[in-house]
C-alpha cells in the first residue's frame, strides 16, 4: 500500500484499500468545496472593489489564490441535524471590503 499523508501524522484513517479510496475522494471533495467557497468570496469582493472604484485593491485581489484554508476549521465537530443556515456571502464581502489590502499574496 502506498504511503499516505496520514502515516506521517501517526494515524491511519483507513484499513482497506476501499476505505483509502473513499478517504481520498472525501478529501478531494472538501478541497473543491473550500476552493469554491473562497473563489465565490474573492469574485464578489473583486466586483465590489471595482464597483467602488478601488482599482488598486481590485488589482491586488486579482493575485490572491482561492487555494487557502487557514481560515477554515478542519478539526471541529460538525452536526448536520436541524435547520441549515445559509452563508451570507454579501455580509462577508462587506466586512472584508472594510479591511485595507496592503499587498498581494501570490502563490
């Protein structure tokens, strides 16, 4: 069986090849969800900056990668019972638009 990232942390999250494949597919799904979430926020923030005439901020945003997860808690406990609350992207964009963009983050 090939070495996996989990082996370097001392824990195997799977016992069979099928479980390994399932873990990899779930990991890929989570990655795509994070990138989509980030890209949605960045796209809306870019449109907001351009609409407000902040060409410098918009220019810097164009160099920000949506492939980041420092702001996402991957180690929490999640419950999917009960009522789902929608994520208010407009509120997130409005809050982020108040922060100064001082430099571009390039990857």
